[in-house]
C-alpha cells in the first residue's frame, strides 16, 4: 500500500487486479478471493470498506469486478462501469467477462452506467476501447488510472479477448499519449510515480511498431 497524492495504491494479490482508492471510491477491487488482503491494506492506510460509497470498474473482466458483489451486498457500495461493458455483466456473459476462465460465475450486481466525459469526483471518464469495448481510464489532470489499457515499461493490454480490437487499442494509446500524465496507475504490475508520460508514450510507440 502506498499513498500517491490523493490516491491509495494497492498491488493486487495473485490474479487480482491492482486496486486504487480515492475519496469515497474504490477502483477495481479484484476477484474478491483476497478480500481480506484488500481490507488489511486499507486498514494500513487508516481506511475500511465502511469509508466508501462507490466502486468504479475500468472494465468487465472478472479479475477486476469479482469483488464487486461482496462489497455491494455487505457494504452497500454502488457499482459504476461503462455502459458498453455493463451489458456483459447484466447478460451473465461468462466468456466476455472471462469469469468462466476463472472458474467463477458472473458477479450478481446492480450497475450504474458510465459514458465518456462523466466525472467521478475530480477524475474524468475516458472511454479507451481496445482491451474491451467499454474499457475506461480515469484522469484528473496529473494521474491516470489506466485499467488494462496501458502498463508500465512500454506494455499495454491484450486485444485478443472478446470485444478487444487492436486498431482501437492503438487509437486509445495514442489518445492517452497526448495527456500530461505524472502518475500512471496500471491495472496489473508496477505503477509509475512521476514519469507516467514516458511510459504511456512508449506503450503507444510500441503498439504502432508491433502492429
């Protein structure tokens, strides 16, 4: 657990996504299989699940949304997701949400729909398709919570999942490379403090080079 500006960053355990929290928002609580680890990490930061009102998911994959059901049912948190990805949860699509690949069912949750330009406190919703059609990033002018769109050291999300698209991924990365990114909060692996711009631009360059 680390505090970076107004964001608390928690590296995911096992197959969980990384989790980021700010204000009353939890971004991507992971599979839900390590919920005690998440609770302990929040406790280390002086927080508990009771301090939060909302979950925002960067996309519909189980390793990011699996924990939603527990937090909604036990703590009453509202769930927010882009409208294009929300339908795969609502239709219990185990393949598109990759829940089936994790040996799990699709989470039973109520979802509030997000779209491009919506605001989550100081963070703006950016629709960044490529990994999934309804993938989003959150950007507040200096920090980018990137989900599985862009990773550190020139890497980026796979586009061979259902609704993934390589051309859309390249466009999304090019868009993100135009932003002023100080901190890059990735969906998996190490996040970047202070040099986000360099990593985002490298990912965009690599996508154009490799595809």
